[in-house]
C-alpha cells in the first residue's frame, strides 16, 4: 500500500492492530512452548507402548493408494519410505501399530452414481492386494481372537471398515456381502445425509434413523459388524444408540466440547456411549482438535500432540476410561498436529498419557483394550441373535 498522508492514519491503525495480533500470537506460542514442551520418548513409555495393543480405528491408506498410486503398490511400494503418505511399513513398525481398521472409503457422490458397492469392492481389493504383497507384515483378522493370534505372531492384524452407508445401495443383503469380504464396521453416513440416516455435515432427512435405518443397525448387530457413528448427526447418534443391541464405535471422532466441529461427539452423547459400552476413537485431524477459541484466532492452526491428548482426557472425564480409543484418520486428512505427523508418532501419545499420570492399565485400554472389548461383545451379541 502506498504511504500517502490520506492513508497514513489508517495505515498506522492497521499497523497497531497487526502488531497487537502478532504480539498475542507470539505470546501464545511462547506460552505454549513454556507450558507445553515437546514430548520426548523415554524407555519406560516405549516399553509400555510396545507391551500394549495399539488398535487404530481409521486409516485411509487404501484411498491414497488409489489416488496417488493408481491403485498399485508398484507405484507406491509401502515397504519403502513413502514421504507423500502418512503411512508406510517402516513407520508403522516404528509406531508400534498392532491392529488396524483400514478404511474402504469411496466418496459420497457414489450414492448418486449408483456404483458405491462396486467402488467399495474395488477398495477392498486394494486391501486384499496389500495383504498378499506384504504377508510378513499384514494378515487379515476376522474375529477378536484372530487379532490376538496375529498380534502375537508379530504382524499387523487387519480388518476393514466401510465408510458411508451408501455402500450397501439400500439393500440389507449387501451388509452380509461386505461382512463376508472382511468388513467389520460401517459408518452409517459420510458427508451427505442418506434417505435413512443423517450426516453431521448435511441437512437432516430422517431426524435420526428411518425404519430402514433401524433395520440396518439391527442387521449389523446380527452379523457382528460394528455400528460406526463417526460422520453422523447427534440425532442419528442418539437414534442408533437407542436401537443397537451391541456396543458402537466412533472410529474417528474427537470431543466437541473442546473443538466445536460437527464431526466431533457432543458431551450430551457421551453418557449414552458409556451406557452402551461403546468407544470414541480420537481423530488427529487439526481441524477437529485445535480448541475452538484458538481456531477463532487462527483458522490455520495445526495444534500439537498436547491438544489430541486434551481430547482424550476430556472423553475420559465425561465418558470414562473404558470408552476412549485412537482413530487417527492418517492418510485421510490434509493437516496434522505437531509431533503426530505420521504413523511413526503413536508412542508419543503413550508418553504424554504417562506424563499426565495415567497408569499402564489405563493406557492399554486407550491404545486398544477398549475397542477389543467392544469387538468381542459385538461378536457375542451376533452369536446370541443368530441363535434366536
Ligand atoms: Zn471419515
């Protein structure tokens, strides 16, 4: 801007405004550094992390392989470091990942084009290829017992999760098909509302679940496929929690009380999750974790590992230690907090939980014990429903 006498005063005012904001930011970041130092991994935390069973609820690597690698592990060989991804085998090993729900996501517009199931099957074939190509690293698990066995053998136990109920194309029988293909959860919606369930990021249609939506939940219970309430609206969360006979998961959602984003879980829903025996698996995406007040000041703030652990602590406080897990959303999000940039970072969460006074047993629950309990319970419910 040209410095003319006419604009001089305005410029000065702007200058002071900018200086004040910059001063605040500098003060905030200095305070952040002073109060919240970088987390440094100790041998004690590393040992606890290694002994625990980290089971991540959501990773979008299959979609990235499709988009960035033309669906080919020749193009993106994950046995080698892949800096364009959040996930590769060397970093998975560093991060101590024991079990993973691989997302077989397809975009919500496939609801309109009528090929959602076909595209989901394509994503499943990418995960199948990954299992076949890296058999020393991954193995498919179909039950909780399977997971335990595979983890003991030193491999990453792998299950798949469907993201978006449009994948069943309004046919209950397609749930069985997806279950048989290895899918063990389904988010009822993605970013758009369906005829039978409402998305958190769209206008409601059913204001909860339609009758068909309730049938979907009960058929998932009968199969032993986890009902995933990430992406749905609070009304649909409540309707699903009132319908389901098995514990639910939120495979990748954080706490709305800390970051007021519609993708997060409101406090009002958390006691219902506790009563249901379910688990909220914390998403690492910066836009879901940076505290609301800080986001208002700086919409590009990326936050840090400390913010993610704040979400974990809040969920522990409101829902209870038995109802919190990890659902990173690695390779599904464009921005991640400091010190959580890739799958190599997980041990730092264990470290920070230890730093905040969590004991070993509590940390094991958060890392994977809780979601394992949910999976076992869902298997029991399925067995008893099939006997009826
Ligand atoms: Zn998602």
